[in-house]
C-alpha cells in the first residue's frame, strides 16, 4: 500500500514540519499487522513529497483478532496489498499529529490551505469503479485523475491508482483519505462497534454532513451495520431524528421512496403472503425481517400459527416489536410471534423446523461471497418445505427517472441481478440442495425489461 503527499507551497520542505517527520530520515512505526514506513522521495524548496508505505505481515492477519473469516483468510487475497482500513489505521498512528492539525514549528501553516498532490495505489473501488471514486472526492474540491488496472475499463476497474490535486489544509486531506479509503474498499479489518461512530464524527467534521454521498459513506464506513448507520446519520442530521415516531410514519428508505409511485412494496407483500398461503405453511420465518412489515401482514392471517422474525440489526427488531405490539395490550398472544437477533449466514437452530421461510429484498444486501453461507443455512440446514425469495430486477432500473445509470436502488445493495442471473442462482440451489423453483414478477411488467421485482418460490423435492 502506497500513499504519497506532495506540495509546491514554498518553502516546500516545510511539509516536514506539518507531518512531524524530518525529511532527512526514514521513519518506521510498528503496527499490530505490520510496519508503516515514512520517507521523502523528493525534498527541495520548490517541491517536497512524503510517502507512506505500509508493509503488511500476512501471517499476522491470520493470527490477529480482527474480522477473519475462518480458513478463507489464510489463502492469498488482496488484504496485504490493496489500500484499505489498514492504511487508515497506519495514517492515524504514523501521522497522528498531522491529522489533528497541529504544528509546533509552523502553527500558521497548519491552518493554511496549500497546494497538495496525492497518490494512492492500489486502491480498491468496489461497487462503482471510477464513477464512485469521483463521486466521493470531487465534491470535496479535489481534481481526480484515475488510472485503472491495465486492460480493465476505467469505469468498472476494481483497482485503480488515484491521483488528487487541490488546495486544502493538510489535516483536511488526511481526514478525507482516512474515511474514504475504507469506504471505497467497502470493508474493514477490525470489529466495528459504537466507537466507530465517534471516529467518523471526528474525521468527518466540517465536510461529511454536507456531502452529496453522505448516506453511502456512512453505510460503507460502518460496514453496512444498519443500527450504527442510523445512529450516525441522526448525529449528522439531527433534524431527521425519528426515535419517537411510530414505524409506519418513519421517513422512507431510499428504495422505498424510489418505488413508492409504483406501490411496489404493497404489491410485493401481497405476492409473498399469497405464495406462503398457497404453500400450506403454518409456521413461517421472515429472514431479514427488518422492522416487521411482512410479519405484520402475516399476523392478520388466521392460517398462520407461529411467526419468527430474524434480523442482525437490534434496532430494527426494536421497531418490529413496536409495530407488532409484542407484550402489549392488544398485541398477539404470547408465543405466536418471536423475534430473534441473529445472522442468516450462520446456522441457528432456534428457527429450524419451520414450514416456510421468506427472504424479501434480503439477498442483495449480502456480499456475493456470503451467499453460499446463506444457502447452506437456509436450504441445507433448516430445509423448510417452501422458501420465497424476492430481489430487484436490475434491468427495470432504466425505467426509474430519478435513478442514475448504473446506480443501485439502495446504497446498501451489494448487487442487483438481471432475470437471467437470478434464474442461474436458483438453478444452482435446485441442483445442490434438492429444491424446485417457480418464478414470477411483481409489479407492472415491461415487455422488454420485465417486472421491477423478481420472485422465486422454492419447493423442497420429495425424498
């Protein structure tokens, strides 16, 4: 991982005072996962350049206490090489004083906007390529130049060399990089909890609240943990705080607002309930239940004997409990509805043995490499007789007038599939786990592009 910062503000060698690193020496910082080296490839009165090179120890990654995912992380991957949260941590350790914006020898220079040039390589640009990189840095006033990996189209390359040029305070530049590098990587190497919100507020102060991609930045920086992202956004924009608002009156999510004119959510719920009713299921698990919209619909159906809602976001489960009036006067009888905090990519015997499972607009929120884990848990371990899955039809996105070309319907989506891709995924499940899938579209169907939502109803084959 390589980061260089240069200036032509004269005398340019004063960059050493801002970085608190003498230009005449090489500097080394020990880190839990390797070493950070700071040195100066060029030093003159006209131009000065400082470089930070991060040397990652791959063995330390496996032995560390980060977010390792079993044996997978012991194989060769891009973690030791591509710019990521490792680089942000290295910056915070090796350039701590510079990021705070203090300089004992040049305090006035630390507060001054100076011409800066930046190189970061190799930089992941997952889920957007060059388009995403520009959307993150250009609103902050940076001129962006991107070199893709050779032989890969510049708008979709997964790895790029990023060059920035502009006039800013050094600390502003460092804080932009600290936040946006892991956002582009769309992952972190360490556990993300409440304290990560505090870091984001500190590093994003003065620029994040007004950034046009604020919501996307928050979601990715907090690794798509919805409860944390909601808390962060409430702190960035207090006027949108809605803890006291009932679930039905809350501000719609981006996807809901986009699809509202089609009343697509209502049609989706009706279609899923009809499919579950036709299956003859009595006990149903809503996997990724969110705030309990489907559960609320199913609760009104007399043929449903027991409902289970599963979600990884504790805050969403709290809203679901309010929506369903659990343990309240007028709510469902004890035991008819159970809400479980858990991940649907890990086996959970608490909801095994159900007749049917529903995954309504859920799979697209998972990284594609996590789908096999979900399949193994749902179709392999729990093996309900019926599984209903809905997901957006990306082909239909061209008909949404307010959706930019290539953009997803929701910033938390990791992918959106064509009808052919969805059917290919379902076919693999049929072969691997012994199910048969029937497909349907939900919403007004376009002759060429299909319906806005695609649905598969999986029925377990008889032994």
